[in-house]
C-alpha cells in the first residue's frame, strides 16, 4: 500500500503560483492565436460540411473526437472560443500531469520545477503543430485532461491494489485513444517513466506486477476502443477508412529502404537546425547516458533508461517512417520528464540549459503562429484577386486550379502551421483543388467542388496548350463550362 501524500486540492493551493504561471505562459505562447484570426487547414471542411467531417473522423477511428465536437457544437463553431478552451484545458492538463507523478513517485517538488516542466512542454513547436488545427484543438486539449484522469486512476488502482480503479481507467483511456491515436504512445512513455522512477526511488511495486497489470490494462483499453469503434461504424454505416494504415510502409518498400527511413527519423532529433527538436533530446540523452554509466552494473536500470528514451518512437518502428509532427505529442513530454524529474537534484547548468531550451522553443512556436496569420491574410488576398478576375463566376462554371502557390517567405519552415490553402495537398489526386475551393467556399464565393476527372481534363488541356510555368502571374483560361486557373508554381505530382 502506498501512503497518501498531498491530495489534488492541497497540491493546487500550495503550488498555485506554478499553476498561475503555467496558464499565463500558455496564454503568452498562443497569444497571436487569440489576437489574430487564422483559419487552419481542415477547419474549412468543418465549416463547409460539418457532417462530412464527423463521418471522416469516425471513419478513421476518432469517434471520441466526433462525439466531443457534437457536444461542443451546441454552440456554433467559434474560433476564439475553441482557442480559449484549448488554453484552459491544456494548461490544467500539464499542471496536473506533474501532480500525478509527484503523488506516486516520491519526487522532491518546488514551484520552479513545475514551471520548467510545464514550459518545456507548452513552448514545444510539436505541441503547437497539434493545436494549430483549430477545428479540434479544444477537444484534444480536453482529452489531455481526461488522459490525466486515466493515468491517475490506473496508478491509484495499481499502487493501492484496487482493481476497480484500473477498470474505470480503461474507459477513459479508450476514450482518449478514440480522439487521437497518439495518446497510446504517450501512455506507454508515461508508464515506462513511472516504472523507471519508482525503481530508482522506492520500489513500491514489483516490476513483474507492474508489467502484468500494464499489459492487461492496454489489452482491455484497446478492446473497449475497438468495440466502440466497430459499433459506431455500424450505426452510422461508415466504411472503415485506411488513413492510418496508409502510413505503414512495411511491405510496400524494400526492407533496406524501411530501415533507412527509420534511421533518418531517429537521427533527426539530434539536428540543431530542426526547429521541432532543437537540443532537447540531446540534453535528455546526456542525462540518460550519464545515468547508465553511473549504474553500469545494474542491467535493469539500463534497460529502463533505453526503453524510456525510445518509447516515443514506437510509431516510427511500426510505420517504418516518422509520423506527422502533430502526432508526436509524447516527445516533448518525455523530454520534460527526463530533464526535470529524472535527476534528484538539478545542477545550475541544467537549469540554465532548460531555460534556454524554453526560450528557443518559444521563439519558434510564436513565429510559426505569426507566420500562420500572415499566410492566411495572403491567401485571402489571392482568393479576392482570383474571384475578381473571373467576376465571381456568374455563369456557375467549374473552377479548376492547376499548380500551387508556395509559401517562400518564412524564415523557419513548419509542417502545417505556415501552409497555404493554395499549396496543401498539392501532390494529391486532386491537387490543391479540394483545399482551395473549400477556402473559397468558406469566404462565401460562388464555386463548387470538383470530380477527379475535371482536374484530369484540365491538366490534359494545359499540357496541350503548353502553359508557361516561368511566368510569375496567374493565368486564367475559359473552356466551355470550365474556368482553369493556373497558379505560380508547378506541382510535382505522381498522378500527372
């Protein structure tokens, strides 16, 4: 039995300074999202076709996300409300994640440790990539809070030998998994870290018991998730989408290529010029390496250190490639856990390096959001120019976009945050048309979605006409019932 220490109310009161600072820091990092409106990729789908977006989420196994969006949609979609709720939910989630570790792992605590831990995570550009998608940011942030609850109940049941809490936890975890599948990687990383910390400190629970209950826990949670997912698909008559499975490269490429992709994905975290990782993982690996050397005769300690370091990369090994940045939510949390909580005493150098990491990450994240707003404004200006050129399409002709408008103005490139509606999905079967037309419809312009053959016919036509791709201006060509708009940059597409 574990001896109870501070409860959540006592912890909140004692460390209210850290809680307030965490919220204010979150507000600072995401301030441009509150000050400047910016429509994220995918949000135009939610606004233009709410039910199609719900079906899409259910089709890829995100029934919890659809459920939460339905609950929140009793209020019409509001950008500022979504961002505000995200800021509140996420800052609370990070603060109380620390509380859970404190409660069950017997760590020395202070306001400074909580603040550094929270700021490393909140300032992370990886987390920013996730919360860039404003159509779901409030719901995902709420699931971070529910994840805390699931973790708390599991550990309460495990350390106090009460099965009812573990069983209750499986439902909350299955719900989180049903909102975003990356929560399973985060849960694995958290459990490995707690096992490592418990082994180093008190050894309150036997490792074989921990592993046994963890295995049963994941098995039950995934079974509940699978059951609810299948029932939801059946009720709404939605076919299972292959979106998640399409990322898996095993069996599609030579094994040597798969191994190369895995290696690239792992080694990129050590690149200083990578805006998403910077030197956080280098700090973590130095700490773990020193711990392994210090305990070189302790094989189990070494194994747990290695497992903890590799736990956020489980998906890389399963997919044979790096998952999208927005799905890597476990990585900054693992970095914060290792830097702040793995050592019993932090040196002044480590504290200084942690602060430098926070400052560096904050600059990148805030720049990304500033650039996101600039891209949105440029997209609106380009949309207005196009509509003026075709006189708002009075004859209801089909509008087909050929090419794209690349964003070349950024100092630091992101995966999605600084993407244009006239660039995103450029290499897909429909080029940028689905995104660009969706954006125009969001702006209330008179355009309609296309069929693949419309895009194919337009491509064939401009190839015959020999459009000049060296020209730096928009070219418009009207052919029967179609208006072809050739943008500035040619797309290297596998389809055309």
